[in-house]
């Protein structure tokens, strides 16, 4: 009798995993379509760039930003922002 319950429990775990996979796929698709879609369309309609692609110096050939030659201290290196 115990072996039968074990088999039923393993079967139920497989069924539940399938239900959860489907539910997750459905909810993530809805969240993407409702959340990301309108934002992307809005940015496209407003023609607003998401990245700053302008060079640091007007007329420069690259986007490289030169750093100062001063060496960093450990406190400055630990403070990222």
C-alpha cells in the first residue's frame, strides 16, 4: 500500500511540474506583452534614445573617455558611484 502512495506522489509531482511550467510561461508572456511592449512602442514613437551615444568630445573619432593619470586610493576604488 505504501508503494502505491509513493508512485501516486511521484506521478502528482510530474503533473504539478507540468502545470507550473505552463503557468510560468503564460504569466511571463503576459507580463512581457503588457509591460515591455507598450514601453518599447512609446520610446519608438517618441524617438527617444535609450543610450547616450554621443562622443565625449565633439568631433572625436571614438567614444573613449580619458581618465586622469592620478592613481586611485583604496577608498576611491571601493566607492563605485
